[in-house]
């Protein structure tokens, strides 16, 4: 998936909102973000930074 690097937090959140499933969003809200470190976190590092 090719995405434009977001320039603001709002752009980043909008892109993530489109990319993530409702289940994933709920996990992040519940504080289970550590589960995304090597998946979503690595994807953000590799594609947005």
C-alpha cells in the first residue's frame, strides 16, 4: 500500500483511521499498543519516517 507521508498529526490519524480495522482501533484505545510495535510501528517507521 502506497501512502503519502502525513505532514500533520491530523493527516496521520486520518490515514490510520482508513488503514486500521475497528478491532485494531479498539485495541489501541484499550492501551494494547505494545502489540502493534513490530507491525504497525515498524510500518510507520519504514513508510513515514
